[in-house]
């Protein structure tokens, strides 16, 4: 149940981030759910491989290269999911940052509401 809630929150975050950023285009909420699933899959399987391969540059940049990896994963998701378009690398980078902030805020609000309901 928690995974389903996480995917739905991520989908809402995708929609909100796409609404804020003109360089990100999401066709529908169903596409947002698919994007959330694809991003979760890519971050779980492709992300660690990219991080492992780029350890030297990540160390040199004090971890800032991880933002580049996130942007590349988002661009890969844009290539894989019809109905999701990223207009360029910088939009993907900004989308990654905004998406993280919105997801964090939604999770924080949800956890507060869940604890109040108990």
C-alpha cells in the first residue's frame, strides 16, 4: 500500500512540476503515473550503475555530478514514455530539482496527515 501511495505522490509531483516548467510536457495523469513508475525503475536499476561508473567525477565535483545523472535519467524517461517530453538537458536538470522538492513536500504533508488520522 505504501508503494502505491509513493507512486501516486510522485505522479502528482510530476504533474505539478510540469505545470511549473514550460520545458516539460506531460499529456495526462495516466502518463504521470507511468513516468513515476519508469523513473522509479530507472533510479533503482540504471542510477546505481551510472553512479558507480562516475565515482571519480562525482568526487571531484563534490557530488554535484549526481544532478547530471538525475537529468540524464529524466531525459531517458522522456525518450521511453510517449506523452512525456523534455525540451532539453537544462529543463531536465531543473525538473529533477523541482520534482525532488515537490515530492518531499507532498510526502511530508502525507505523513503528517497519516499520523493525525491514527
